């Protein structure tokens, strides 16, 4: 998929072979494009490809992931056979894979693999000891109420500072503890009546003691959830930025010796912290005095066992999957073990695998194609800003500067992370996970007080995803994001590429720099007001129209949260209109020839829809609406398309069609 003029005419294979055309064969032509475009574009494929039992969703992202897993499996199997020297990347890959597949050892070890950690928790008998244990658990990747990490200072993006962010609950979102909808009620009932008691019984408690421990832990978590902010309230960067000295933090939560706590977490010489939600830390301080030490011990035991369950024997893993896999997301079965181990390994040392992956599967030609595509989108965005009738000249000048300085990272990093201090052996799978969690904790802690490394990637090249980082004013586009399953990059025409990559990924990510959150950061990545007050008001008014539009969508009795999802919805709409105008400059658009009966513009919209070829279980969609700032995939196609005039023209959509939106109601931001 791609863009440069080199490829503008390479439509031959697609044109001659409809079976190899990624956008014509999977349509459901029984559906009118103007009634449900998502179903029209993708319905044929979705009918033929029901969600497999091991998944909560199925679509293009999963098919790409399957392709990637097969490639990574080969890399791992080669490493297993290599008998490589200790400390080499090959040894680490091979031994990690071995430890995850060694079910005999995993079953034999059972909970004994965590004995040292559980003993530490059992021996706690005072608040200072409890706080020390919070610190220790944080260094091995286990959730505690502290939620500390090192990150860029939002108001001074060249500095890495210690940050505190609400944490500590076991359900995916604070709203699950309080919401009155059936999905939330069912979920918290299962959590209290089945899941927590099962975890405590597996930990060795008798049924009566397991019930008591459950009550204590649930009460504690509910208390913490009650002082946690809602999803939409976490979107305001100013309201979630409270810089204070450690002395001020000691006043906010006086029962915690913060200096000592930070040092035990490897955060040394901390004088200033940024607190996201001060009221949450006040609540943590109160909880330390309100709940007896035994309640806290039960809570930490649960966190330790629950979070490490996927790497323990079947009894632990099965219950963890039953609740977090089936009840929350609707998955009916687990993935085969080798796939699970590969996915975990990807999280632990994805860049080690990534180096081998790109060598084999991502050419320089492809890299050039997508770099060129970024510039085509950037140029189009600038032209869009120039034409805005609602934005004043002073704000426009700063917007041009910010746009010009968006740094694209395409394919893979120029500099790879150093994994030499990560220890991996064949002895214990969960032991490898604890070591890896500690490696990443130290990796993060070492950044404190150091200059920001702007070359670093937060995703691996083999990730089917992308991101915009406002503090670095950068877009990061991993190699895997450009893959269309079963078709070579060079055989995909520009129309499809501009929809599939330029609109849904590149344009989307750049627009994040100018959405409700991103627009509050300047060209240097600092949280700083650069808009005139009047322009801010005009932007907010337009964004509100999009909030209202999405608030009007619902599924399974749950309404989309237009406020929480506005950033993603703004980026989707921006990406589509900006990439479409970039596409209009290509040879393919100008020639106007149809391929398999589809015009270039129709292929563009179908290419974008291909990027959201995803269907979800009822449970997964319900969870997504409550916990995720992204709207469901089908709404990310049908929602923004109703705002785009060219969409109506391309598919002859008329008043009376379900997707018709009166011109006065169509949202236009960028």
C-alpha cells in the first residue's frame, strides 16, 4: 500500500484480477451504501468469517496478527534450536519461548513459583511495611494504589519527571463499580460472587475465609474507585496536571513517607512530582487509616495472583480467562498456548523480535512509499488550515509551525533498545515475567532527570497500530500497520492506500495533534495555550456538534460517550477529509478510471472502511463503550462518512437514506 508516483500506475494486478482486489470482493451488495456503508463495504467478509471462540473481536487487525504470529513463530523455533550463548538475544528468545511452552514445569510449580512474594505479603504488620510492599510490588509490575511512573512533563516536554496517576482497582474502569446498566451489574456481581472467591480459594483459603477476603477487597476497591475520575474527565490535560513539591505531596497524603517510598521504587532525588488526580491520593491516604492491615494483605495477595495468573498453572490461568476473557470480553476459548506465549514475548521484548522481523519483511521501497505518503498528507493538512474560515491568522501561523514540526517515525526505529540487562532462563515462566516487569520498571526509572530520548518508540514494528505523542509532537507508524493480508504492497492501488493508510492512520494521527486534547500542546510538545480565545470557542462549538452526533449512537442499550470519544472522532473525520484531498492530486484520481466497476473515489472510501473491518462480541462492545475512548469500529466508518460531502456524491446518497444527514448538521472542523 502506498503513495509515491512510482506506484501510481501499479494497479495492473488489482485491475486484471478482481479476486485480488482488497475492496471489491468482500462487499455485501444486498446492503445499500446509503443505509449502512460499513456493512456494504465489509459485510461479505464478516458473514464468511464469524468471530472464532478464542477472540472477542475478529477482523483485519486479527488476520494481520495471525500472519505476524506465523512469521514470529519461525523466528522463535529457529532460536530454540540455535543453542545460542547466554546473554544473546537469540538465547533470550529461545529460552523465553521454551519456558512458556514447558507446561510440565508450570503445572508442577503451581503457586509455589510465587511463594517468596506471598510470604512477604503475609509478614506485613504495619502501615510503613505495607507502603514498602507497595513500592516493591510496583518494581515487579503489580498494581498498587500508588500509580507512579516517569514521563515527560506536559508543560516542559524536554524534562522527564515523576508522575502519579490514579490506579489500584481490579475492574477495568471505575464506572463498573457504580453504573446501573445490566452489563455493569452482571460484571460486578460475577466479580464478587465468583471471580474473587475463586482466586482466594486457589490461594489456599477455605470457602468461608475466601468470602470474607472478597468482601474486604471489594470494599477497598470501591472506596478507591469512588475517588477516581471518569473516563471523560481524564481528557482535560490541565485538570489532570498538578505539579507539586514532595513537601506539598506530604501535606496532601501525610500518612505516606513519599521520599522513602520513591527511593524504594528506584526513583532517586525526587523533589517535584506531577499528580494527575489529587483527590484520589487524598482517598488513598484515608484508606490506609480506614482499612485494617489484613484487608490490605488480602488486596495485595489478590493483585499478585490475579495479575500473574496467565503465567501460572491451568487452575489459575483458567479462572483468570473465565472472568477477564469470557465475562468481560465474550471470548469463549483461549488461544493455543504457542500464540499466547508469543503475544506475551512481544510485550516483554518486542524490539528484539522486531529487529529480525523488519530485516525479513519490510523493504526500503515500502519505507520510502509511506514516508512520501506522510508528506502528501501534511501538505494537504496545511491547505486545509489555509482555507479555514473560522480560524484567525495568528492561530493559523502557529498551526502551520506545529504541523511542519510533526516528526514522522515510519516502519521501525533507527536505534534499538538495549536488552542486555534482561535475564531470561528456562527455569520458570512466571519468573521470566517478573524479571521482565522489573527490567521495564528500571528502564523507565532510569529516565528520571535525563534528557528526553526523542528517538525512542513506544510500539514495536510488528504492531498493527499507530500513535501520536503530543509531548514529542510525533506520529509513530509501525511497519505492520501498512499490511493488507494476502496482497503485496506493490499491488495495491493508490485509491485504496490513501483510504487504508493515509486517512485511517496517517491523517488520523496527525489530526490528533489538533484534536480537543492535542491542540492544547504547542509545536515543542508543551501544554501551552497558543490559540486565540475566540478561535478556541469556535473549535469547541464545532467539536460539540461531533460530540452530539456520537452521543446519538447506541448499541445494546448503551449510548456512545461522545465526550470521551471526541478526540478519536475528530481524528477520524480529519484524517478522511485531509487524505481525500491529498488523493485528489494523484495520477489515479485524475485519470478517473474504474477498477472492477469502482471509481477512484469509491475505492478511497472502501479502502478506509477496510481499515475498520472488525466485528466484536456483545460483551466486548459493551465494555468498549464504557472503558474506551474509541467508538466501535462500524461507527468509525458510518459516523464520519455522514459528514463528508464527497461520500454522498460517490455513492449517490439521497435524502431518505439512513445515512443521510442534513447539510446544516454535517460537522466540519478541519
